[in-house]
C-alpha cells in the first residue's frame, strides 16, 4: 500500500547527490521555485540543500514588487 502525502527523509549519499545536482542547476541560472517544481521538494528543503552544496544564493528579484509605473 502506498502512503501518499508522507514525506521521505533524504539522507546520506542521496542527499549529497541531490544537493550537488540542485547546486549545479541553480548556478546555471535556475530559480529556487523552478527547482521546487521539478523536484517536488519544499522551498525550505531546496534552499537548505543549496546551502549544503556551498552555493551562494542570489538576491531576490524585488523589481516587480517595487516597480513604479512608467509615465
């Protein structure tokens, strides 16, 4: 019987490999939200894995939130 909705703990070599893969994709320009969508992992987990991989996180793009209309 499958237990849908249950989270799976990612540990050891699997975690290190996932962190390395996500780190490489992030450094190639993928957004954290894109990595979340493609892996099914939570935002927090993806962010933690990127930090574990030693990736320097980019600043958030706040331009759309603070942009003023052009007159």
